C-alpha cells in the first residue's frame, strides 16, 4: 500500500478542525508532541444523518478494545473506517466528549474549552448543531475498562509522532478535537496539538 499525501493540517491545542476524506483515502491522526487525545467524529459526506457510531461499533465488535484491522461502523451498521496502522494500541470508544458541563460539575470551572464545543465549531459549516455531534472515538485515550467494571484514567500512551491510520470506506466529513482536558492526567495536564494528514492509496 503506497500512500500519497493530498492534504495536511494541524488541529491546535484546545481547538477542533474538520477535514473531508474520500472513500479509499487514508486519514492519519498524529499525536505531534505526545500524551494527547484526539476526539474524532465522522459523518457521511452526502448524508449527514449517517454517522460513525461508537455504541454500535462496540456492539458489533463485541468488545470495547480496538485492534489494528478492526472496522468502525455507522448508525446504519455499515463500515465507515478500517484501522490500517496503530502505533499506540490504546484508544477509547466508551466516553463522551468533554463538554462545558463536565468542567462545571466536576471542577467548578465555567467556560472551560472543551471537545464538544471544538467539534461543534469545526462542523458548523456542515450544519451540525451541538446536540447532533455524535459521541467521539477518542484516539489515544488511555481509559481501559478495569476488572471491577470501572474505567482507568491514565495519561495517553502516545509518544511524539505516534499515529493512527484509518482507511475510509465511504466519503466522509471528519472532525477532530485536540482534547482540552487539562484538569486530569489524561493529556498529561498539558494539552497540545494534533496533526491530520489525508492520503490517496495507490
Ligand atoms: Zn476532551
């Protein structure tokens, strides 16, 4: 599989960006500085009612751990992506995006930057309001299910330059937030940027 880069952008810390990815293109999500979560959502480009669906993906895979070669599914139970490269091997698709209420209720902080606002802003040109933004795939998030049924809350295991590559199986609008959580250890208490690259596959 030969990759030819056709687009690249940086999602600055505490923000979100959208990118269009065509069927048979590869989206590379890069942790540029390490220990940084990237919340990722996707919708079909020609029908925004079909979205990447974390709940149905857990249901179809029968687990809440992702492996290279796994397909990620839509709310129509169609495959949206297949994981073709995974440098880290630890991601989450059980948590909601962090949102303003999370910081108000959990930390007593109002107006904190958050992934739901970042994703909503990135998707605004496509007509998404906040309540239509699906629950994200949390790339690099290190919150594994524990034997007692609780989730761990560890710092992301990704090192600078580590990436996840997703082969798109339909034409998509993808939005990614560089997670703004700086009040727990999940981003090493130092949120940084995420790189996005899109490749044609020869
Ligand atoms: Zn977040």
